[in-house]
C-alpha cells in the first residue's frame, strides 16, 4: 500500500494507517483525528529518504528537498537523520506537539533510548546551526548545539550553566609593601599567605630568587588592593589596568573576584589562549594538581561564531580541561555587573 502525504501550511498530513505505522511504532509526527498524523517537513523528508513515505504532493525525496526554501532545513535534516541512525526518537520542538514537556526555543527534543514522545522525558534539547551562522550566548546553556559544517559533518557541543566551587582560600594579609609598575606590581617581603598559601603572583626571577619579592598581574593587584592586602590604592591600580587593557580589565577583574569568592584559584590562561586557568583545590604551591577549567571572559550579549567555539573546546579537551565562559553584564553606571557562566564541551550522543 503506497503512503502519500499532502502539504498543508507548515506540516505534511498523512492518512491511512499513518498513526500506527509512523507515530505509535516509531515516534514520527503528531496524531490527528482517526489514523492521520501531521509530520514536520523534516520528518516527512526523513520518511521519504527511507522510502517509508512514497511522496508528498507527488514529490519524492529529491524533489521535496529541492523545493525547500528554508536555509536551515538541510542542516536540520542532517541532524535529524543522524540522531535517528544513532537509535534515538526525537520530535521537532513545537510547543503544541510536545507531551508533558515545554519547548524552550530548541529545534528538536531527543528522548532517551527506548522512550518516545508520550513518555514526557527529554535526554537532549538540540539547536541546529550551520558552521557559517552565529549564535548568541544567551541561546546556549541546558541544550546541545549541533553544528553542521560545509561537508555535512556534525559536531555536537553540550552546553550548560555550571556551579563553580572549590576549597581554596586563605586569610589575606594587610598592607603588604607594593610597587605599582607599568603593567604589573611587585610585592616586597610578602608573607607566606600571599604566594605560598594563596597562590597570588609569581616569585620574581623564579622560585630560586636571591631576594624575597612576588610579582602580581594587574588583575591580582587590583583584587588584593580592593581587599586591603596591599599598601596601594585600589583606584590607582584599577586605572592602570584600564590604561593597559582597556574595557576588558573591569570584566576580567569581576570574573577573577567571583572565582576567588567561589574558593577557586584563578591563574593566567595565556598559554592556553584563555583568560584564566583555575584550581578548585589548593593548599600550598609545593603540593597542587592540574588546573581543571579554562575561563574566557566575554561581555554579556556576546555572539559566537561556531568555529571559535569549536576551537576553544578542542583546545580545552586537548589539555584535559573544561571550557567555561564568563559573561559580564554592564551596570547602568558602566561598571562590571553580574557574571553568567557557560560550560561548553564535546558530546557524542
């Protein structure tokens, strides 16, 4: 018995025993009255591709794909087909089609293996873009980003909003003798709490220096000065930081301060192409492990190019770390405000 569909607006209607054949047994479409189902175009295309559906208004798979004018349709079809081939049932994220689940702006809801549209359980919420598109950071978090490249290969990136916490921390000293230099600061005869126990700064000329001095980045110096740990004016240090780094300085200082407040030690991430690398557990410089996170600081409202995301994540994975972005709001007075955290990592569904 041939199965044929008919385009009706933005759905494809299929009659006969379509409900039993497509929806009830394999999770395609949305059931209508009787045995009819409504299919999203991407579902109809997949059924045409598999020869489970003979035609839509006389069109086979090739004609149906050729007639599509939506530039996002082909990437969505490729992701849909890939996830189906991996053994998942999934539904287009249409609010009126999802049962016991809310739609949050994603393209697909993927169900756990062995479950389907009627079970009310989502494994992944997937957004699909091509490699030349851009995506706002605000559209990420608690979803999987599927990026389709120019050769139709798919990279899946898992995104969420992590809770960052650690056990590092030390009571800060007061009024440590400090010289503010052109692009850093030097502390003379600092107490052990500064470098050895707090991991602030780097010993001058390395650990085997003949005199006791620690060099601080301007971000470290500004944080310490703000907390009364240096005999330097916080305003003066921050102004020097803005002269050196521009508007990035306040954002980086805000993220640095937040990480310290979470009990995490941030150190420069320059050699990894990031703003910071972090240590969640730290007692002394003589005994600490590898850093866990790479942190990149960005302004609130940042828009990603998929290539940049893929590069950051690949680099972080290559050095056995997780990639986290800190997005800093700008207050009405121009100061740095709240920080939103976004973790991005590779995913194999």
